[in-house]
C-alpha cells in the first residue's frame, strides 16, 4: 500500500511538472505574441501619423467636396501607394467617419499588381469599437481581423487634420497578419533559450524539492532512531532497577519469614522498621521538575542510583529549558549521569555520593553532575571526548567511548562549553549552553 501511494505521488508530480512546463511555455508564447503585435501596431501608428501629416490636405479637401476620380484623387492615391510600398503595409487609405457605427474608405493605395479598385465611399471592415473611437476623434488600433476577401490583417488609424485643426478624415494602414506572424516566429525562435530556461527552472525546482524532501526524511529517520535508542536505553535501565527492587523485595520477605518462623519477633520488627525507611525513601522520590522529559529522566536515574545505594541529591531550577530539544537534553544528561553512576559504584557504599544540578538564568543553562569516584588523569581528560576512547574496562557486548563523544558533539551544536574537573575525592562535569545561541 505504501509503495502504491509513493508511486501515485510520483506520477502525479511528473504530470504536474509537465503541466507546469507546458503552461509556462504557453503563457510565454502568448506574452511574446501580444508584445510583437502591440509593437508592430505602435510602429504603424507612428507611420500613419507621419503619412497623414505629409499629405496634401488642401487637395484632399477638394476631393471631399467632389468625390470622383479627379486629378486630386489620383495624386493622393499615388502618394498613398508610394507610402504603402515604403513601409511594407498591405493597404494605406483614407477613411471617412461621419457616424459612430460605420466607416467608409475614400482613397485606397494598393500594390501595383493589385487588380481592381476599392469604390469611393465603400464600407470598411473596421470594427464598431474602433469606429466609435474614431468618431470621437481618437486614434485606434484593432486586433487581427478576419476578412474573407482581403485576408487577415491588423488596422491602425490616425486623424487627418486641416490647417484649422479640424478632423476631415482618418489615415488607415492595414498590416498583413502574415507579416506579423513572420516577425512573431522570428522572435519566438530567438526566445527559445528563455523558454528552455523557464522549463529548466521548473525542473530544477522539482529536483530541489525531491532532494530537500529526501534529506528531511533521512534526518527525520535518524532523529527518530536516536530518540528511540535513547528512550529504549532509559526504559531498559528502569526495568533493570524494578527487577532489582523486586529481587530485593523477595529477599526481604524471605528474611522476615525466617525470623518470624524462629519466633525472633523483635529482630523481625527491627528489620521491618529499616525496610520501611528505605521504602519511604523510594516512594518519596518524585521531583518537582517543570520539564516533563527531564523529570522522567531524573526520576529514572535517581531510582537507578538508589538501587546501587548511592546517596544522590538533585537540584533543578523551575525552568522549561526549551532552548534545548528534549531528545538532546536527555542525551546530554543521561550519558554523563550513567558515567557518574559507573564511577561511583567502584567505591564502598558509604562513600557513594552524587549531585545533579540543572540551573538556568537569562544568559545560559548550566548542567553539573558531580560524583565521588576514581580520579580522571590529565591525559584522560584531554582524550575523554574522542570517539572510542574510554577510561572504563571493556565489557563483552558493550560499546565503549561513545557517550562523552556524543555529549561533546551536542554541546558544540548549541555553541556551548563542557568542562571536566577531577581530583582524588570527586569528579564534576559541567555543561553550559547559551540561551541566545544559534538555532539547532
């Protein structure tokens, strides 16, 4: 089921990638197409203004007063045909707009090989929207028009003004859609690199997403594994302590049973009194610690220490210690405390003492573990944080020299410091972590 979901997710991601690339290419194509069309239209609008300004306006006014193929008509027509050829337009012509709905072509400039002529006053194909603009005296630009007789083209128009500044008509230019598409194709071909780059960028984003996701899953797996190992270790330690207590309880019952059987009632009572004090000590071990994970850890370690008859004191300030991740806090303290317990049990019971202090102020967290036990030499103190180095005797099936190496690595990640002080009487390990250090 998991593989099917992963495969489905992969297929969906690939489909989305293809869709994004196609959508990106299509949007780029439309953007280029619209930009080319707009640029060509603006260029021809400028050309139309230049042609209109250079036209013999007085001759055109005489033609308008007598709308026949007069000498004025022929002269203006020749002028328009010459202008058409120079700018490479499809048609150049004058327009009459005397109502807001329909425009009429007056004089049209064709190419030399064009057969026939457009009638004077013939209705133009300028759309109503642009006719309305022209009727208001404004220049206009159409989209590409589909004309079954003259082909597809784009039209621009500018006012023709007489010497008094009055609008007496419009100068129109038709630009062939083939020319626009040809230029559009050239621009698209020159923009292939951009399209490829955009597609590559999308692929790069997807690859980056997969790499980050893979890294995150790996880190999460490692973190979960470390967490599980740490809690399994603490859980096994707790179980071992409970087993030891159960074993001791069985022994106590046997002793009491034997004393009562021998009718040594006073000795049995004394034995029960001492046992009651020990049980009360264990029963009152609950610590007033705000941090839940730290509370469980310290209670477990206190029980373990008492199981070895170690006189242990714990002092924890009321702070959440939330600058340090719970799993990291447990790794730091459990490794150091376990080392302290192992060192302490080497002494006679009356000399076994430990102290655990967890303090916090505005600047730093301070964790100190002190224990009686053998002195750590200067040489060992220099090498104690190296992976694989240990001052303890090797035990079958148990890896040595990793605990303090892990602690040192964690301390470095939190920009902290660790100090080891040891003499013939006791050893203390102090770990300090700044409250405002770099995030981990």
